C-alpha cells in the first residue's frame, strides 16, 4: 500500500553515517555520529535577473544550486575530527607505540644514611626529553635543575644550576639539597593510545552521507515513520573547525553537499520517508 503523507512532525535525528566513495573501499564506514544537536539542512541558488530595454523584470534565472547540512555532536568524536582534518585516526596495534606526553609532581624520597635523593616516574621515559625539572615552591614551579651526568649541587658563585640524572627505568637521582616535591615533564612510548594529527597540507575528502531521523504522524503521534536524507557526494567544510574544550562543549561540523559532476542524475540529496 502506497504511503501518502505530507506534513510530518520531526521527532529527532537519530544518527549520521559517512561512507567512502573510493573505488577500492566503496561503501566502507568512515564514521558514525549518534548524538546530533541542532541539525539544519539548507539550500541556496544563484539568481540572475532578466530585464527588458527599460529595466523591467522579465524573469529570474536560477543556477548553481548548493546544499549544506550542519549540526553539533554532543560528544567530541575523534573519527569526526580526523575527517575534518583530512587525517586518519591512528589506533595502535600489537608492538606499535607512539610518543606520548606526561607530567608528574612527585615527592622526593630522602633515604636514611648516605643514599641518594630520588623520585620515580610512572612510565619509562625518553631520557633525552627530560632536560629540566623544577622544585615545587608554594604550590608553584620554582627553582630549575638541569640534566647532567650525575647529581650535583648548584654553585652560587658561578650561578650554575643543580643537576640531576635520569635512568632508563624512570628513576631520577637528585642532589641532597632537593627535598619536598618536584615537577617533571617528559615523553614516553605508549602502546595504549590513539592519535589524530592535523597536518597543514591535508584536507577532507569526498564521501557519501546518510542522515537517519524519526518522524511522527501529525494526527497520530504514536505512528512513527523512518526518515533518511541521502547525499551521494558530500565534503566536510574545513574553513572553520572548532572543538570546545569543556565538559559541556559540542563538536560542530558542516557538510557541503555536491552533485556528482560525472553523473547525469545531478542529485544533491534525497529525502526518504518510510513506514
């Protein structure tokens, strides 16, 4: 039985999926968003007025129709960010690592007797990434210490900084005068991480988009229709990408819909409603 409805209540947009349109992986899921807010679908066209000899309007010719879909995801999406940057999300596999960054505020261990003052990092550091550490004074970074061949006190006469030495296991040996707490910032190789790199020379690629929504019948709100907006070719707009770095921040994005230049259909998008 044919579905014949006109006016509908848009209940909510359920999700958005983006798929590859490349020949080698056509249809592969690039990313999926499930917490969309403030979705908006808009179209524009360029108009050119045709006038007679005295300037009276005869008609307006329209061309160059364009469409955009914009929304905000309630959650920060690494997949969406990667697509906006024209990058790929790097997920580590077996025996792979990436360089990660960390800082620690550590209490100095002062041993009884003649032993060295030390602190121990939670991770095995890249030793050459620790060139300076800092004492903590009044809850702030204070006096700097410099990496050296061995623990060494500062020299007030020459102004030379005190020195420390870092072992491969993350143990830092300090001069006896350094007590309390120290601030250490370093890099280490992590085998449990993901990474998205925004490179200046990379931009979003074209994909296909399907937006899934629920509609309700105007006269019977218990009757629900399944809706989709299907775009065969779209591209994320990289002109302004902003991630609100707060717990309540949203991840905004905009797709520019394009007709397939080599297709005779000239389809920007289709709206499908089904029972």
